[in-house]
């Protein structure tokens, strides 16, 4: 192992204890990902409006958040991941609370009460959903832009990538009756202001991630290299969701409009990010 003059390891294999922790986190991410996949497949097979289908919605979000969190801890460590999760969770919960009270920044909407538990009128799984896809979106943006990407570029493209996911999320959740809009919009009853609000909020979330989980910074696991390249597991997570959502709406939810619109928004970025990640 080579070292800098200050004694900090910069090249070489991780300490066995750290390697073991990384391995356990990889297993956790894989397990959570499989649970999420099973719940996503089962959801459209159950009757709409039933308790089982509602419960699976929570399983999908919690499983996806667990997958993202485990992948993040594997890359950046528990401390940084905890700070990032708290920052994203609290900030998005506040934005959602303000949104339901004022209509800013998404437009006028209300939660139905079906998703529980709720905190200050906001379902607990909603901030988890922001957390679950925000980091995969940032890493997909990083991969698509290249290893020399700038922070402003990652923030803007990451926010766009996250907003693209909402082209799937909102139609599904509104269709399930989990929230509703005061005035019907042009896209499956959802107003354009919602997506503008998602982008603005996404910019703020990506900015938080740039500070808490720096894309170009040293991985927090001792004994590993500084890794300026995007995280392959998180890039794959974004691409996987893009494919699953597109297939789900085309085949099972039987909504070709959402499949085409959401797929056109997510799949190109996902494909570019995966191809570039594989080339590294």
C-alpha cells in the first residue's frame, strides 16, 4: 500500500474489517433491492384500493430507500450517509408541508390520508421517496456527464433526472388515490407546476447531496482510493427503476401515455449513464 507523506493510505486494498463492512452493506443493498422488485411486480396484480396494495406501496418506497442508503454507506460511510439522509428527509418533509398549505412550489394538492403514518399531514414515506431516488439520480447525472463533470452540471442534470422519475410517480400515486390536485392538469390530471416544483426542489436536494456526499471527494472508507467516478450500483439503481417503471405502465398499469412520456424522460439518461459507467 502506498501512502501520502501525511501517512494517509491512498492506494491499496481496504482493511479486512472495512472490507467485511462493505460486503455486508452490498448484501443488504441486494436484499432490499430484491424486496423492492418483488413488491413492484406484485402491486398491479392486486385490487386497486385494497389494503394489501396500499401496504406494498410503502414496501416499495422503504425498500428502495434502504437500497439507496446501503449503497451510499458502502461508498461514503455511515456518518456522511446519515447526515445526507437527515438533510434530505427533513428538507423535503418541510417542502411537502408547505406545499399542502400554500400550493408552493408544486401547486394545490392534498394527501388523502391513506398513506400512514403521517407527520404534520405528510406521509412518512414521502420524504423517504425523495431520498430513495435523489442519490441514484445524482449519480446517473454524474456518469452521463463524465468523471470531470462540474457540481453545477450534476445539480441541474440530477434535478432533471429526479423530476423525470416523477412523470411515473405522480400518475401512479394520484391513480391510487393517495393525493389529489385541486385543479386537474394536462398530464394525467397533474399540473405542469408540479414538475416545475419538483425541479426546483430537486436542485436544492442535489445541492445538499453535493455537500454531504461529494461526488469528487475521497470515499470515507479507510484504505480506499479517492474515487471521482460515479457509483456503479447507484447508477444501476436509477436505470433499473427507469426500465421497471416503463414496463410496468406499458404492460401492467396499461397506461401507454405515461409509459411513453416517463420512458422518454428517464431511459435515455439511464442508458447513457450505464454505458459510460461500464466503460470505466
